[in-house]
C-alpha cells in the first residue's frame, strides 16, 4: 500500500508546481489582453492593475520553480513580488474608488511584509511561522481586494465589481483552511504542499486569475458606458436649457414688440395723417401747374398719398387689434388687391429691375375680408420675393390668381435661390430671418392674418427653383 501512496504523492507533487506555473502564466497573459483592450483610455489605474497582475504572475512562476531556482529568488523575492503584485492591484481598485494609498506606501508595505517574512523564516524557532505569516497576509490582501471591489460595486452599481468581490471569497476560504490546518499541525507548511486545501488554493487561484481580469475589464466598460450616458444626459440638459433660453428670449421679444407696436400705433398716427394732408395739398397745387414735369410729379404725389393712407390704415388696424376690437370684413376682389399692392411697390420694383407678371382668370375672384390686412400679406410676400431675386440677371416675379373648388389661390413665384432645408425647418418660428436686417415677423403675421380669414399661407420651393408662396382664402361667391 505504501508504494502506491508514495506514487500518488509524487504525481501530485509533480502537478503542484505545474499548476502554479499555469496560474502564473495566466496572470501574465490575461492582463496583457486587458491592457490591449483598454489602452486607448490612457488610465493610470489600468497600468497599475496590469503591472500588479504581471508581478503577481511572476511571483507564482518563481514559486513553482522553488526546486530549481536559488533560495533567495524563490523565497524572499517571490514573496515580495506576491505581496507587491497584490498591493498594486489593491491600489488600482482604490484609485478607482478615489482613495489611493500612493506608490511609496505600497512599495514600503510590500518591503515591510517581506522583511518580517524573511526574519521569521531565518530566525524563528517555529519553522512554519513564516508560512503562516505569508498566508495571513494573502488572506488580508485578498480580503481587501474583495472589500474594495464591493465598495466600487455599491458606489457605481457595477455588476462586474460585485463579481470581482465574490471571486476572491473562495480563494480566501481555502487560504484560511490552509492556515488553520497548518497551525493545528494537520497539514505541512509549504506553498507547493499537496493537501486538500493546497489543491483548492491552486484551483481557485487559476479561476480568480481569469475571472478577476474579466471583471476588471467589465468595471471599465461599465464605467465608460456610464460616463457616456452621463455626457449624453448633460448634453441633452444643455440643449434643453438652450432651447428654454431661446424660448424665453423669444417671449421677451414678443413682449417688446407688443409694447413697441402700441407706442408706434399711437405715435405714428398723427404725423402720418399730417404727411398725407401735405401730400394732398402738394398734389392739388401741382395739378394747377402746367407742363409734363408737374403732371409727372403730381402722379408720384398721388402714389405717395395712397401709400401713406395705407400706412395710416395699417396703424389703425393695429390700434383696433390692441384695443381688442374686431375688423370689419367686406367683399374684396383678389385680382384688384394683387394689382394694387404691386402698384404701391411699382417704383421700388422698377429700381430693383423686377417687372411683375400677372396671370389672372377671366372673371374676378372675391373673398370676404379686410382689404388692408390682405394687402399687408401680399406686400410682405412681394417684398420677400423681390429681395430673394437680388443678384440675379433676369429677376422674375409671377403672380397667379386662380380658383380651386371653393377656394381662391394667390401664388407668388420668384426665381430666387428658393428655401434651403435649414430655412424650411425654422420657417414657422417667428423672428426667423436669413436677412442681415430682417425682423423675421412678416411671414408669421401674414400667416396669422390668412388664418383669421379662414385660409392659409404656405411657402415651398417652386418646380423650376425659386420660392412659391401660396395664399389660400375661401371664395366669396
Ligand atoms: P424677413 O423678411 O424680415 O426676414 P419674413 O418672415 O418675411 O421676415 O421671412 C422670413 C425668412 O423666410 C426670410 O428671412 C427668408 O429667409 C425666407 N423667405 C421668405 N420668402 C422667401 C423667398 N421668396 N425666397 C427665399 N426665402 C424666403
């Protein structure tokens, strides 16, 4: 029976160093993979973790070569690397937690640990004391690794850190068992000794070598996902507050415009009426003068009087609107209004080298509405169209009036650049303007007037380029 047991022991003795060697190699290889995967993050904690694991791996290999290498290498040096590697990994986790020990403390702690170990090994009367010291230290270090990763798990809600904290528990338990067995003289001291607890230590050591690296990788991936999510949330919050800021600024502008229009409607009414009276006086005096020049001037005066009257009427409408009074709607010919407004802008259009082309149906198409307000819409749309063609050789403005069922459509087309997708997207917002001196309220006001008349105002790109504005109003039979 005795030779069989001896044979088994030899077999196990042969396997223990190999197992240590495998665990050591795993500790050497796995951190390299982790470092390659995470190196783009340029994290000091990662370097410390990987270096710690590498050093730990070297120490396991040195321990496995105890029968081959000199004593000074396989005892003090191997143990120093064992403690130093574990301390470095602990330091990396503490760095992640924001509570680093500092490299100097780590180095001195490892040196102190190995000094005590060496003193016990060389001078203690009890030969197992240095072994128990080493095991006790490892229990403490793995316990700290487990506790620190559980703290990270609690703080960040990281599942990987939680896994890491569990991984060290079986290693700690087998080390503890080994400690108790050796201190009670049930087992022999010696790291490569073949007993039940020794196998457990090796098996769980290999297991922890692999899983702890995956868990560390997971901690980093989770942290980066969390920080990306936090960055996205912060960006969304910033955008939200920017939008809110813009909305507040817009509300403020609307309020200012309200105040301005009240004072404008009040203050401009009187001088405009005076100007109109003076123009009429000048016109009647010019009519009395002979000669073609006087006649031409009289014609211009008439136009000026009409424009001034329109301005007075608009101001009156604004006053009525501010006072909350409703406007009176009458039957109006759309054809007439389309021409009248073009007439009002005739001189300016001539200066701009734009000649409007009208495309009208046979009969008149009428709507029920306020003439001044409807003129305001056309005035604004014509002005935009003429401004849009600025810089073109052949500037075109085509005005089409036609019937579509029980609706009247007024289409104003130009051969300007049309509307870009960005302009289209912001078109509905009041105060949006691409012009350096634009107020960006013309289209909003025009749209509001069209809707008050039961119609709509739409702007789109025309089939041949340029913009096409369509005013739709209910037909008054
Ligand atoms: P403003 O003329 O003060 O800019 P509007 O509300 O009338 O204000 O117009 C808003 C914007 O719509 C303009 O700044 C311009 O970018 C665009 N727009 C309006 N009409 C045309 C058009 N015919 N062609 C191209 N862009 C247009």
